[in-house]
């Protein structure tokens, strides 16, 4: 495992624990010499994760569509900034560049990215580990819903089990590392990295 994709909010959220978790995750990445792949934002938890890792001399790759770059929300101080044509291209490239995924707290974008990467795993498009940092019980209602969907037979237990949940960034990274490397081809539509 070399690169971890982090999905997170373009806001910092109401609870200071969210920002601290973003810092702690970046520090845990730096301690393990893992690279960050993320959506290239310079605001919110996105900016906190990137800036913290950069301050620790970590490598950060950001992927952002031109429309967001034009709005000046792109982080220009990254190790590697990739400007792409669309949100769809952004998500595919982030998935291709990454060996694992972690979701910090966030809004619709974070939820959509997490849902899509889990769906792609369910469909067998990748076998990369997926983690969810449940900071201050932020994701507890979502986890309750997922368990309800299992009980109602909309999600198979084996697919629900693909989401590794933790409250400590370092411990969650260790858990993901124990499920890597993937058993099958990590990504069937590999692009050049």
C-alpha cells in the first residue's frame, strides 16, 4: 500500500474533532510514508489533510476538474496537481491512483464518493480496502442505515463488511494495510500513473 485516497468535506464542520481527525490522519500517513490522493481542494478538511501532510514532507496528489480550478478552490502547493475535464474523470483517476480509500466527515460529495467506491468494489471493479473514520459518531446514522439495508436484504452482509470502520486514524490505516494487497486485479481500467 503506497497511496491512500481520502474523501472529506470542503468545510471543516461544526465539531473541532473533525479537523483534529484530519490532522491525525495526515500525520499517520506521514508516519507510514504513505502518499495522499484527494480532490485537490484548499478549503475545509480537504485543505487540512493536504497542508498537514505537506508540512510533514509527505507527497500529495490532487485531482480537480477545471470548473473547480476556475473557482480558485484548487490547492496550488501540492506535490502533484492534476486538472481534469469532469467530476467523473476526477473520481476515476483518484480511484486508479489509490491503493486504499478512507472517508472523513463530509457532505454530499463525500457521501457520493464513498458510495461509488463501495459500489465499484461490490461490482468487482476493484479489491482495494475501504475505510470510514467515524469521528464523534458522525457516521453512526449512516452505519445504522447500512445495517438496516442488510436486514431488509438490499445489501448482502459480505458487501457491508467491505467498509472497515474506525475512530482512530492510525488504527484504521493499520486495518486497511492488513487487507492489502488485493486478492485480484486492483482496478480493471488501469490508466498510466
